């Protein structure tokens, strides 16, 4: 029967625990001096060793030949029974599925019985925050004055949900995620025991994907071992197995951003989309890469933080947009903008040069007589790609704003441009930006038609005003008006 690496290499002594050095040191000293508390509360992220250390405590208080340094012997019958999971005086309760007051009442009835095999009965209550308020209240008295032969260890990932009265009755230890070196040390031990090898550049990848959880790190390592099939585990194997964007592609993209080469960036974004990369995942990986680059001082901290904040800000605000490539364009445009305002925020730099208001006594110019244009829709369609190219030469963001846009008809000197329904997002952005006026001028100039105006529509959208009043549209509009 196959045993997972996490179970196979679960620490059997405190010295084998990765990280949490101060907690381990304190508990070993308490075991050595026989001054263990009657109740403990372990809080911290999942997979950092809360339950593992709880079992080691159970082993320590029941060990028949405890070592001088507080370590269990792992040789007596009690230690062996705990290691094999058959020690009747170690009771583990999953509070997620045993959370009601009835389970706690049943527990209170049983704790009065003396241990069957060991010196103490140890109750480990995992995910303790899942207990109901009534169950917590039923547990209070027992935690305050438990029988001498009973010890409680509560473990939780959400300390804020534990009642203060429970916390005050326990000796509390806060567990933290492992750092990279602690995780690396633990994985190196496993690889050595398994007679396998792994390149150094894989450890940071595992660390990033495990969030400092030793359990998750070992699970990832096991996946990589299966994929490698006896070969050395290298960065390519890790990236392919975990579905991570290759670091080489991230470096290329980041360098283009730092060099502010707009067209190179757009071309690279197109290449990523054409190669079926998950664009949203790519930008999240880019944010992680920037975070590490800041720590290593490989990138200016202001630029790095701007890239990270922009990525998560735009992704968060447009999480319901299906076209992730379009969102990618917006992210790039925002990163390259010179201010914290969005790419479609009008930034006026020449306000002091604005002419004063015209006096009311001045003669107003006569309205220009409207002339029907001779332009046909066929003329526009035949030249549409050239118009887009000219617009993109002015601002690369037009590639995003005019995605899915097509000229459909000319009526009363108005050129109507339709957007496919899935690109309504781009149409909304175009209408709420100064780009609309600029694009109108581009088209007028191209055809030498000063009386031409452009109107934007969405195919199949009958009530445009209803869409504008929708919550989603309002969020988009507010964002691109710079309202946070």
C-alpha cells in the first residue's frame, strides 16, 4: 500500500519539525520539567505543523522513557502505539463535523474515565473555531478545571472565531508559515532519503505555491517526483507540472514593461494569448515575480509595487469580464500611465493656457450649415484596417478599446460602429474616455469629412440605458473616471 510522503515523513520527534523553533523549544522544556499545561491553543495557517506538534505532545506526556531533553523515546509501547495510530488515549476530534453541543456533552462524560493505556488522555480538537457557541460554552468549565489525567489541545486556522473565554483558559501558541530555508531543509531531507535530486531553482517555485505550508510543499514535491519519473527535478518539470508561467517569459515581459516599449508589450501579450497562456494567471505570476524581485533588490521598489498593485486592482475590479486578454490590455495601459489615474482619465497639463470665457456681449459665430456627407459604409469598411492602424500609432490602447468593433452603417452623417456583445466592456470604455473624441477626429481626417460623427452600439442590445444603470457598468465607469 502506497503511503504519501507527508505521512511517511511526518516528524516522530521534535527535532524533526521544520520551523517553529521557539515553540518547539518551549514545549520540550515544559516536558522536561514536567510542567505541561492542561490546555493548549495552537493557531496559524494550515499545514504548518499544529496537529503534528499536538501529537508529539501526546507522545511526550505518555512516553515511558522520556529523554532528558524532553524528546519522546519512540521505543516504548506508548510511543509505538501513537506512531502507528492505535493509541486509545489519544482522541482526535474534527470540530468541522463534530461541532454541536451534543458531541461536547458526550466528551465531557467520557473524560472522567481513567486512561486505558497511557499516563494521560489527550484530546486534540482540530478546526476548533467550527464549534458552535453552545458547544464552546459547554467546554468552558471542563477547560477551566479538567481532571488531572486529561489534556486538551485545540488547533485553529481562524483564531478570531474562538471565544475570548476559551482563549484565556488555554496556553496559546501562534504558528507562522515556514520561510524558504526551513522548507528547503525539510524537502532536502526527503529527497536524500528517497535518493532523488532537485535543482535549487525549484525550491522557490514550490515555496510560492505552498504559501509556507510544509504539508503542501511535500504534496507538491510528490507530484514533481511522479512527473520526473526518476530524473532530476528541474525548473521546466516544475513549471510544466504546476502549470506555472515559465520564468523566462515573465522576465521578457517585465523587461519590456520597464523599457516602456508599448508595441513590444502588446506583441508579447498577443503571443501569450495565441500560445493559450492563461492571461490572468500570467499577470498574477508576474506580480509574484515582482514581489521576489523587490526583495532581492532586482527592481526599483516604486516600479515593482506599482506593477503589483495595478495588476490586482484591475483584475479585482473586472473579475466578471470574460475576455481576459482585454483585461490584460487595460493592465498594461494602466502600468504605463504616468499617474495613478487610469488610462482613460483626462489629465490636463495646459490649463493655464486656456482662453478666458467669451463675453456674453461678444457676437456668437453662426452655426455651420450641416452638409450631407458623401462617404459610404463600403468606403469605411474597405479602409477600416488602415484606420485602426493609424489609431494604434497614436495610442496603443486603441487596440483594446476597439476590439470587436466594426462599422455597420451611415445615417444622417453618423457612422455607427457595432460591438459584439461580449466586447460591450470595450464599448463602454470607449464612450467614457477622451479617446472617443480623438478617434472621431482620426476618422474625419482620414476621409476629409468634417461633418462626420461616430456612434457606438452593442449588437442585440435594445435598451442601452438599462445597461448603463447596471451595477457592473457603474463600477467600470467609476473606475475609469478615477473614482475609488
